[in-house]
């Protein structure tokens, strides 16, 4: 038994959607949309069922209208954004018109019914397969994958689709293929007048809509065209039959209610071998349908400033196309950008729009075929030509100004390839050239993001003044390269040349370590491994140690297998900072072998203060204590009460960046000072400090410092100067870190 809340929701929906003003908007929008859909159905059917297939135009119109009825009804009921409606799209129609032309050329007139049935099976099967692919992508949330298709390839396909639409329409009206051999005949007086009215209408439509982009312009032009056409017939006294004989009107469309479905009988009678021959074309329609759907959804989101559940729309569009194919429709249909935006501009953001549109299309299907034959040919052919010309203008004219030269060249190449070789071949050519251009562009981009040494980019280990001075003095012996992008043969060879050129530069200091940081490397191709073998051999010949940091597990496995990382000349560290700290240790071992022997604090401070300062008296104001490994010096958030002198040992600064997640910001070695900022600001500690090993520390409290200012003002002044110098050094260090980060 239905819950009372269900009836309440139904009544609320009816009261809202069928309010006079809201329903009028929905009715107007659906009537305009249905009119465009019906005219478009006639145009598409003329395009597909041309030449010897023209007696079957009514079946083509029926297929398209069934697709409109089923998809509009289902998508309107289930969409995440009420008011958006589907439509038969141009790319599949262009491909189907080419398939139909090829099938006609390969078939005899005696077997025309088999030809028609074969074409219908291709149409229906494509629709069902499209639906399955749409649903699968949405179900597994893979909608974003198709966005990796290169943008110029999509543009080239759309421009190529435009060319196919233009060429097919002109061929249908002129009876001639567009080719260099036929150009003279195509522009002869008798042939020219067969197609030029539609072309002029389409061209004017392109110009008008480029200057007036209001959503009501196109419906208004279509309506005025019909009115003006019949006014012209009235003024000139031309009857409808005479206009039809002159080719100004369509031939009467016979009502055909026996629309074929995809049954075992139809499969048995169709030429299945021919169907399988066109599977590549069918899959190209499916792929382009997915791309078109996602692009249209993105366009609607931008135009209406609303979010649409992309994967949900893929699933419901898939189900709608499957139902359409099983019920005798089949042409791939998905949400229309222009008509959906038109609905919302008219205030018709309602599911009722799709339902009413479906109803108007059903009226045309089951009783309005005869009315469709009253539409002027200039409107039907001109509308199809307009769509083709619009694609060409958008990508070949506007593209010249909006695209880079390489992208424009690719678009133009795809259009020419489609014109001479065919649609699928043109797309394949475009993808191949796009990959070649990608390789060329990638090889031109520097694989090295930043070059540095210990002179300008040290580790996060805070060392004594003397140790830091030695590291800076001999820091050029560490050659650090931060890598970026994708490592393949070309970019890896660029890396090899960079290292080789640096080693052969006699004007620079000799190198003892080469550090390669992989933090922003996207991946390592197998073709790059040969260059890493060459790098390893080159560095070995110079007795240079190779250090690899931030290396991904999969890349590490590749290098281990082909290059060999278990070598004394190669060291791997988890982070660049750890690798730099290791290089610093090795540098100090060579140039300052006694650095590990720790002096008492008094001896340490005498290195920083002039002889006139009584260091012994300064130490009397400090309180010594010991820390064991793992023991906290102070905690994050704790009030700062003074500063600390690290006589010996090692301390680490730990920052809590999320609950149960910490990060080591800096490590302090002997002869360093901690907490000087908090000492002056009297603020809370921004991080915790913990002992890594047994450490000897002296605490200089704020209270003791105030007492020293009163008792020993000269000593306090000298201490102030010492801290200022220390802070300047720290600020310079952090500024260098920031510059390296931004470079």
C-alpha cells in the first residue's frame, strides 16, 4: 500500500509544475524544441536515405522520431538537471550518410530492401552498443577518461564532420561528388541552381548567428522562412504541386507504421557480413558520442553555472539509447547543449519539457508525416548545411585565431585526411600526428626543473656556523637536478647530455655527487633506461656517486632490473632532504674531519662573540640539563619561556599537520640554538622538538635574560647583536629555500 507521503509528493509536484506560468514556459520550450527536432529528423533522414533509398525516407524519419520519443521521455524523468533534453547529434548522422552512400554503391537495385534493412540494423546496433558503452563508463565512473583525447583531434573530427555534412548535402542536391575533377561541372549554371539556394540560406544563417546569439534567433528564422516561402508561392501564383515539381518542396512522405525492430528475422534477412565490415565506423560513432556527451555536459555546466552528475548522466543516457534501439529507434542520442540551454533561458527548467517534447514527436510520428512534406527544401537542406558550415567556420576560421599553429595544422590535416581517405582513417592520422607532436613538444621541454648545489640549496639540518661555512665553500661538489615531466628516450637523453656537459665544463668546480630528484616526475618509460645505463657508466668513469631521491616504487623496479641499483656508486633516499643531508655529512667528513668531536658550550660560544665579551658570565645565566632519545624538549602549542643552546646531540622539529599525522621540518645538530623567535615574541611554539639521541642542552629563560639586562647591560647588548646576526642567517636560508621552491 502506497504511503500517504508519496501522494503528497505527487500533488506537490503537479501543483508546482502545472502552475499556469511555469507550464506555459515548459509548453513553449517543448514546442520550439519539438519543431527543431522534427525538422532535424527530416533533414537527417534525407541525408542518410538518399538517392535510391529515398523511397524509405519515412522509415528514417520514424527511426529518428522514435529515438527522440524514448530518450527524451526517459532522460527527462531521470536526469540530475531537469530541463535538459537529448537530441540526435551531427557526427553519427554524417558517418551514417557516408556508410549509406558506400552501401548503395556496393549494392544492386534489385536488392534494395536488403540494403535498407542492413542500414537499419547498423543504425539500431550502433544505438544499442552506444548505450552499453555509455552505461558502462558511467557505472564504473570512467567518464573522465575520454577527456584525455587530444583537443585538436576532437576539433579536427568536428571540422571533418562538418565537411562530410556539406559534401553529402551538395551531392544529394547536385547529384555530383565534390572532387577536383567535378568542380567545373558543379559550378555550371544548371547544377549550381540545384544546391546554391540551400548553401546561401546556410551561409546567411551562420553569419546571423555569429552576430546575434540569442536563443530565439534560430527558431524565429525557421518560422519566418516557412512564412516567407508560402508568401512567395502566393504572390507568384505557384501551387504546392508545382512547387514540388520544381524541387522547392519535399515529396509527400508516406505514413509507415511498421518500423522495423532488431529481431532475429531482421538479422536473418540483413547482410550481416556487411554489418561487420562497418564495425570500425560504428565504434568511431560510439567514441565520438561519448566525447560529444561529455563536452555537451561540460558546456551546459558552464552556460548555466550548475553542476551535473556526469557519471549519472552517462548511465541514464546509456539506458535510454538501449531502450530506443530495442523499440525501433537506434540513432545515438544524448543531451543537446543548445536546446537544453534554450529551455533554461525560457525558464523551463522542468521535467515536463522532455515529456511534452516526447509527446509532440509522437504526434508527428503517428499522424503528422504528411505535414512534414510541406516543409520547404531550402529549410531542410539549409539547416543541415548550416550545421556543417558552422563546424568548418568554428574550427578552420576561428581556429586560426584561437589555436596554436601546431594545433591548427593538426585540425587542418585531419579535415583533409577525412576528405580524401575517410572518417576513420582521418581520425587515425590525427591521433598518430598528435602523438608525434606530443613527443616533439615533450622533447623541447626541459626535463630539468631546477639545478642547484649545496651552495644555494642545503638540507633541513641546522648546523653550526663553521660547519655551514665549510658546506657552502665546497657545496659545488654536489650537483643537484630536480627532474620533471615524463622520462622517455628523448628526455632521458637530454638529461644525459646535461650531466655530460656539466662534467666537461672546466670552468666550474669538480663534482663528487650527482643527485637526481624524482619528486615531480610523472613516470619512467622503458626506452629511457638505456640513457640511465649511460649516466651510470659516465659517472663511474669520473668516480662520482649517483644519488636518487623520491623514486617511485615502479620506477625503482625498472631501474633495478635494467640499470642495477645495488652498486656502491649509487645511493637511494626516500626524500631529497635526506639525500642532501647525506651529501653534507660526506663533505664534512672530507673537509672538516673533526666536526663530530663536540666542544663544550663555552668553547662554542667563544667562536661567535668577540674576546671582550665574558662568555663565562653569559653561561652563568643558563640552566643545563640532559635529554634522552625520544624525550620532548617542548610541545607544539606550549608557551615559549626561553631559548635553548644545543651543546651536543641531535634534536628534530616535529609539526602536527593533521590528527595522528606529523612531519619533520628541521633537524638541529650540535652548536645550534632553538626557539630564538619565541624567545622574543613570547608566543606559543608552532611545533614540537624531540631528542633523536642523548643530548646536552642549556636553557636561557626570558626571566634570566631580563635579569641579565639589569645586571650586565653590555653583555645583554652583545647578546642582542648575536641573535640579530643569527636571525639574519636563518632568514637568508629560508628565503633561498623559497626561491628554490618557486623556481
